[in-house]
C-alpha cells in the first residue's frame, strides 16, 4: 500500500477537497487518484489539477491507502457491494455522505474490522472555508484521525467529535449555510424595499455579514457584547432588535436547527 489518496466521486465536494489538499501540500497532485464515471468531468479534473482520473474505482482501491467516498448516499450501498472484494483492513475509508452512520458501512462490509471515518462537511468547503466534523470507529488510530482532520482543515476548519453529535452538526453547520443565505437574502430585499439598488444592497449586506464574522473571530467577544456595541439608547438598532425579539427571531433559528437535527436522525435510521 502506498501513501496515495483516492476519491470515489469527482463532484463539487470532491473537487473542493482535491483543491484544498493540493494547496496545503498534504499530497502532490501525482498522488491523488479519482474515480469519476462522467467523461467530461474526468477530463476536467485531470486537466485542471493534474490528478489521475479513472472511470472506475478499481485503481483507487488497489493503489490508495486512504479513500474518500464522495458519492450520493442513495448509491453508497451498491458502491460498497461491488467494491467489497477490493477493500482491505488497511484502507482508511472516509465518507462524506450525509446521514449515513458508521454502522451502515460496517454492515455492508460484513464485519467490524474496517477503518471508517464519517464526516459532515458543508458547502463553503467549495471556497476553502468549510466547517466539518469527523468521527471514526474504534479501528481508526489517533494518527489516522489526525490525517483525516488535516484533509478537512485544508478546506476550512474541522473538529473531531463522537458520532452521536453528528446529527446536531448536520442541523447546525451542515444545513447552516442555507440559513445564512436566507438571512442575507432578507437583508438585500429589505435594502431594495427601502430604496437602495440591488447591487448596492447586495454589496452592503455581504460586507456586513463578512465583517461581522471577522469582528467576532478577531475580538473573541461574545455576540451579545458585540451587539451591545452597536445598540445605542433610543437608536435605530434597538428599534430593529425590538421587532426581532417580538417575532422570536432567535427562537426561530433554534427551532430550525433542532428540526434539521431531528430530520438527520430520521434519515440515519432509514
């Protein structure tokens, strides 16, 4: 077994990981293999990143010690079935398929001796700003978990958690970008409603969100403290805050994340 990394699936998330891995220097392009059935997509990955691209997973399992499964959850079972004879106990298997627990892979591989890591990433990984949570089974060593974390740190920030918390991660950060986009869309529409052009409203809304995140990261202050810094007595901000409090804004966010978490639990049981 060599120190090569392979991908089964060369979609957007797989591409983001490839780009981050190469940029970070974790692996050279020559040591990255991808299995992608679509001819045009395979050619694109090869030309753009100089990785080795194949139309089947056979070369991946035969040549790589770390294999990232980046396919849709609904085809994962059939993928494992056709690949089972190629998978060994030496492979480090990393899945980014949403909702599939580690037990799913152990069941399909007919044993508990395989090394499996489940990851919940999110779409900002596409611009190397993702948030990911990882959990491994008992066969994964500390060193291997460290390697997996470094892979996902290359496309953002990664944390290691017990698997029982990954449904909550799905509700918070996995689905989280959709909540943020909805909030930003509302800010833009409000700007337009109050007389700003769409371009100006979008520019100001995006920079406001980006700047607020950076301020919180760099100041290390609680969001309530930072909010108080903006809120003057009898001013515009407190008037807006009153409306949001009356509508139960924070409660709505909490309910939404809890609903997404519960749905993740339901999908995992299926």
